[in-house]
C-alpha cells in the first residue's frame, strides 16, 4: 500500500514537471529569441508598449505599427514587435521616432 502511494506521488510529480516545462516553453522572456511565427494581439502590444487605445491607433496611422488583420482583428508577429521595442527611441514628450 505504501509503495503504491509512493508510485502515485512520483507520477504526480512527473506530471507537474511536464506541465511546468510546457508552460515555460510558452512564456517568452524579452531577452530570449521569439518563435518566428508567434502572433501577438493588439491588446498584448498595447500592454507591452504601455500605451492606450488611442495611442495604438495613432501609431498605426503614423506607420510605427503594421498590423496583420484577420477577421477584423489586429495581430503582429512577436519577433517584429520585440525588434521594434528594442529599436524605439523616445522624443522629449514621449513616443517613437519615425520608422525608416
């Protein structure tokens, strides 16, 4: 009986380890390369840059952000957003320099 409980505990720990590995594979820290085809939503982009809805659309108008529109929703390749995040520079009042 004790051996069976120990085996169940070992299986539970192994399952938890597998789940943690899967979760950590999904979470992408900013200092590591991003998967080439990972997509980000408009809300994720706004949160990452710390901007509000109106600023988000202003950045689209000015060409800072170029969304992929699928079913009326905006998506971005994560690698492009992280590159933009690294390259952006602030003016005196905040914002970004014009993209080349």
